[in-house]
């Protein structure tokens, strides 16, 4: 997969996950403030700093998910 295709895939994945959230949910993006899913989708589509930060946060969560699932299974 090319770098461009990988970037598009990740962007689409994050957007799909945001669309699955309740529309009135609020997500805090550090010092940038709080956003609802639709606002974040627009930021991602625009390629803004906020959108890129949202992608980074989501990727970090997804990478940690197997470890979190393992930890919950041991509780």
C-alpha cells in the first residue's frame, strides 16, 4: 500500500469511527477545545492541525486497544 493510500485509509477509518459516535458527544482535543463528531470530521477533511491531532489521538487509542483488552480480561 502506498503512503498516500495508507494515509487515506487511516483518515477514512477515523471518520467512520467518529460517525459511529452519538452526534451530541463532546471530544476534547487538548488545548484546542471541545468538538462534536461532525466538527472533527470537517477538521479532518480540511487537513487542519485539529484534524491531524484527532487522527493521532484515535491511532494511539487503537494501538493500545489490544493491551487494554488484555488488562480488562485479567481483572
